[in-house]
C-alpha cells in the first residue's frame, strides 16, 4: 500500500502537489492546476496547502 509523502523530485514549493500526484498516479501538473483553481475560488486552497505541508511527511 502506498503512503502519502511530499515529493522530493516533483516539487515546486514543498512537494505537496507532487506527492499527491505520485500517490494517485496522476500528473502532478494536473494537481497543481486544480490547487490553483481551488485557491482562486475562495482562498481555502492556500490554507489547505500549508496544513498539508506541515502534516504530510517528506519522502524518505
């Protein structure tokens, strides 16, 4: 079973979107685009990203 980690190789800021993309086996760019749309639609995406940055461990 896969575990969710922040990516070391697909990282732009903290690797959260890259890690989510690797976990669900989808392109991290798609995850980033969805995150930007989510952030622009109300700002909750920024808070969610910071929380994920703190909670999700970095890839070993």
